[in-house]
């Protein structure tokens, strides 16, 4: 699938304006973002793009921005990533790097990622939050579901943390190719990768852990299915949304037998964990 790159230039740019615009664009399907001094670049599948939706956002907020958009070619995107992708180091535990980066010693997990167009390199706060929280969880011999896998980084981490098996589901066929490549790079053998959406989750399949780093609206649609696919005492780990979305997420989880356990945050992004009792 092809992507659209939307360049938003803010009048008097601030971090708060960037966060507001990111949240609003995330609500209409944009799934990757890059920040600059002047604004943000946002990315969406071409089939989901609507200029009218962007204009509606312009009308709904109390600050101004201009925008332009264009198609993104795979080869150009990959070249840009290779030029700009820097290693990520998280809590002396994770080292996340591309194959062309030198490996450093002193990190428990060394994750190799060829990012391409996929979301999940460790640079975004929600990916970091998920990885940090996963270190505190017990994955040993667990059956794990990773919804919206992106690069496959969370699936690979779950496998390295001791999961018995990992099911990675990603709706974008481009990301699917990236996950396959990254799983091979990391030499993990227990990740089963599927292209598709929530319809692929079998209600009779019992997962011990479900991880999902997706935007708020998608999570609100999918949480009931997650609950049905979870064993008793299973854990649900969610991110991809802002602190102001917490109440809506918690309320829906509570309605589907999921009890809130923990919260962590970074730059107004949060990660929540729930347990099924």
C-alpha cells in the first residue's frame, strides 16, 4: 500500500500545538509522525486520506496551520530512514538499532530493526512506554498477541522476554513485509505473522498477554474482542493515546471485565495495563 505524507506548518509553533495536532490526526487514521521546528509531518495510507478531514481539523482548533501533501514512494522513504535513523537505548536494558549500527555492550536485549515505513522504532514515546512496561511483566511461557505490530518490535521483545508464542497481526501489507524481515534479522522462531485486522482474532483462542500500541479510536473498537480472547488473569497492555483519553479507555475496559492495574506516561502519552479477572 502507498502512503500520503502530510506536511503541517504551524503559525507560531509550540510543543503543545504539535501534540494537539498529532492527536487530532491520529483520530482520523494517521499512524506515523515526525516533528520539526515548523510543525509536523504525518503519514496515512493513501486509501484513508481525505483533504476534507484535514480542513475540518483546521476549522476546529484555535491556532492556524497550513498544509501540503504528496505521495511517498517506498524506496525514497527507506533511504530517508537509513540516513536519519539513530539507535535507541532504553533504561540500560534495550538497545534498538539498524543492522548498519555498531552493537554496544551492556544491554540485555539487542533488537535489530529495519524501520522502512512501519511504526515502531523506539523513538516514539508510546513505543518506549510499551517496551519499558514490558520489562516489568512476566512473559515466560506466555501466549502473546501483538495487534498493529508495525515493525514487529514489540513482538520481538516479547519473544526475547520469554514468550512461548507470539501472534503478530498487522493490517498493512507493507508493514507485514517489514515484520518478516525484522523477525528474521533477530533470529526469533516463535512469532506467527498475519496480514489483516481484528477479524483474525479467534474468540476461542486464549491469550495470556495482549499488547496493542494503536490510536484511541481503533482501541475503542477492538477492546471488546481483546477481552473475549483473554484467559483469566491475562494482561492487556495499551498505548497510542493521550492522558485525556484515559477515562474512555478505562470505562470500556471495565465494561468488559478488565480491571485497571498500572499507568505510566511520557510527554502526555500514556500506557495503561489491565488484568482480566
